[in-house]
C-alpha cells in the first residue's frame, strides 16, 4: 500500500442539504449553523445569539419542532420551519436482551442501515456507536469485518445515534422540572461498525457536538474512541478530540496480528506502540485501554501474556480481556474460562488492571464484534473466512 495515500477514506458521503430541500441542522458545527442562519436571512449581529438558542433547544432539551422554541418569535420559527429540518436516523428495529442491553437498527440516507448498542450497568450507561456503514479492515474474528464498506457516516448520522438512544431512554430534561444529574447514557464508545479514524473529520465534529457544554454535555473522559491502529491519525485524535483511546490490539507478534488485524501489515506493532506512548502526554488521557479478544489456541498462551506486558511497558494502560463472541461461520473458538483467568492473573501480577469483559447482548447479536446490519450482509462460508484469515 502506498505510504503517501490519504488516511481518511474517500468514500461516498451524503450532503447535508439535498437539492432544493431543507437543510438538516443536526451535525452542523456552531460556525456552520451560524452561516446557515445568515444565509436564511438572520442578521449577522443576531446570528451568534440565535445559534445559542437553537443549539440548546436541539441538544439540551431534545426538541424537534421549531414551533416549540418559545424564546424565538413566531415569524422566526416559521422561517426556520420553512428552511431547515431537525432529522435523525430512523429506528427500524429495537431489540432488548435478557440482560437489558438494547440494540437499535437505524436507517440513514440512501437506505443503508447501521447498528447501535446501549449497555446499562450499575454505575454507567454506555452507548456503542458506529462510524461507517460496514468496514474495510476485515479483522478475521469480527462479524462486522465480513461486511463490505459502503460509506462513511456524516457527523449528523453519528451524533444522531446518541440522540436516538436518548429518545428511547426518555432522557431529555423537561423544561421547568427539577434538575436531575442522573445520566442513563453517561458514556460513548466508538466501537460499533467501522474504523473511526478512517472517518476522522466526521467523528471529530460529532464528538465536539456531544461534548458541547450547552447541549448533550458529555465529558471527553466519558468518550472512548477505539481504533485498530491507524497510526498517523492517533496524534490528531489526541490534539483535536482529546477523548480516551482504546486499541483493538489482540496479538503480541506481528505474524499473528497480521492475520487477526490486517491493518498491522501497514502499521506494525512497533510503529503503533511508538504512537501510543505519546498519546497520554498530548491528550492528558489517564490511560490507554488495550482490547484483547481471547481466541482459543491463537493468542491466549502464557507466553502471549508475558509478551503483552513487555510490549506495553511504559504506557499507562489497562487491558480489557474480551471472551470471543462467536457468530455464524466464525473461524475461531472462545478461550476457556480457566485460560482467560490465568491470562488475566499474569497481567494483574505485573501491575496492570485486567478486567474480563462480561459478554452483553449475545442473545440479540449485540456483543463486541457481532454487529452487522442485515440488509448489507455479505454472506461468507466458514471455509472462506478461515482461508482469508490464513488458517
């Protein structure tokens, strides 16, 4: 692969404004919204104030009807309704797991679909969102990786997933009601469909909206971006987003990682680890999360655990051990519970947190690595997948 090739993939994106149609305000930055309002006739001196008012109605109160924006004049509300829309992805299906996990299949422009997962826990509620329709990385253990990349999601479609989940959770505050600091949706993880750093600009703009203190108002420390290792964009993530970072790591040698995470052929372990050593210094991140899926007989030996400790030496880190979530046709098996516990103990004894992730939503195919939209499904046999994985 050409080392000078652009990092962010040049795939089809849908414009914010359809020809001769209203413009969607969702996904616009404050500056973009200001320009749009001025173009619609708002006086420049008033534009900043109007942006603040509309922004709060949309992102703090969750209002979708311009007619409800009562601190704006009736004439101005009428103009907004004629010129703009407040449009979110459409929920096609909603499934609830026995463990309370919710999975949404949402439809976006062009009729494409992506999956979004909400995971309730005792101390937090985490929303796993997608950044692309499909994925180009073809990680051999990941169900999403068997679905071809269709296109990047826009900023509107990314932050729209957060808003759809808040709708379903009934979490928008009610004007005049006592303030409630409880957050059912308290954390966002970019761990759904797609590689976020191959859609950097749209991910960045969506997360800026999610972090804006006058709207959804999530702390950057409550947002985690997971990448398979797009090394040149890791520094940009620290500088331009500043969120927590997770690495889809999964192997301790280049030979094994080349098979599990093929992007390793472009940016091998040494390059990736060099970039990770700089990340906490730039972003003020507490520590980097290393995600490690446990595959029977592939990456789960004691030697792997000791190599992992050596590799991450000097990086503030925790290691999330993920029991492999099997899916139809998967070429791997989950490591035994005893093997996972032994692996975790070796890491813990070296001084690193090594929680074993409890699989959530397996009964509705909502667990890590299982997301795949049904209408975009590219079916492969178990033999085909194993052959591609070099097994």
